[in-house]
C-alpha cells in the first residue's frame, strides 16, 4: 500500500504549482488589458468602452493579491512537509516537490515587499 505522506506531498505540490501558474496568468492578463486600454485611448474610442475595459483590468488586478496570499500559504505548507519528511528524499514525489518550491519561490513577494499588483 502506498504511503499516505507521498499522496499528501503530491497534492500539496500540485496546489503550489497551480497557484504559481495562476498568478502568472493573472499578471499577463492585466498587462494585456493595459495594452488594450491604451489602444482604445489611442484610437479615440468611446469613453464608455474604455471605462468598461478599465473595470476588467481592475478585476484582474484584484485577483493577483488573492492568488499571492493563497500561494504563500500553500508554499509554507509544502515547505513544512518537505522539512518534516526528510526520509522521503529519494522518492520521486519529494524531488518534484523540491523543484516546484524553487520555481514557486520566484512568485513570492520579497521580504518587506507589498504583494504585487502588476
């Protein structure tokens, strides 16, 4: 029978991976929306259309801090599991979790830095 710790490790790894990807996606979406708004302004489009697009931008920007908060929490949980389950170091799921931790760390706010809003 499979070790339940490995199953937990795989689940937590997947959560961290998904949240890091989600944060990147929201940031890209916000950048694209900014470009779209600028194009509309440059083309002299209707003010109503521009305001609606700015609302869409704000919705994307609101998602980034929420996603960041959830990522920090999931990151810390996975890190604690890795620290407490050192005996699993040779298991593939543990190695994968270590890689995900390194990749996800790039998406975390730096010490003293406020959560990013793009």
